[in-house]
């Protein structure tokens, strides 16, 4: 009987570890630049050399989704300048833009979301700490 209890407890422990390690909530930060609201959503603990999804949400001053912008990201590591990674985001729903790339080193990265819309260019910079 104790064998089955230990086996059951082991199984529960494994399930808890798997549940806690997957599906982590993304980090979501918002900045308003000249009336344009730019939200960046990224994984909570990004790792190097692993595909990372970036979601950008855009809204005007009235809260309306912006669907006709050109959006790209400038990813740079200030402590170790090695050139800028510049993925272009594709439209992915109302006011939503999606891009994917990978960090190449661990450390602090700056992600500048660049939005070209209505004859203006908007920039919002966010920071992420990347793990090995």
C-alpha cells in the first residue's frame, strides 16, 4: 500500500512541476507616445537561442485599435553592442502585430518598438533580462 501512496505522491509532484513550468504569464508593458498607446507582450523569462514571440498592441487616443501601421522591433544589447536585430511585425488581428526572433546572448536587452503610422514615427523602448 505504501508503494502506491509514494507513486501517487511522485506523480502529483511531477504534475505540479510541469504545470508551473509551462504556460507562464507573459510580461506586458505599455507606453504612450504622442497619444499612441504601444503595448509590448513578451515571455516572462526568455532564453537565448530560443524562438521568442513578440506581440505589439496599438491604440489611438480614443482607444481604437490601429490596424494600418508598419511595425518593427529594434533589439539591442547595450552592454555588448553587436548590431541591431530588426524583425518586422505582421498584422495579427485588430490593433495586434506579431514578430518572432531569438536573443543571441544572455543579459539585459533593449527592445524598441518602432511604429510608422499616419505619416509619423513613434518609438517606445522596453527592457528584458534574458537568461541562458
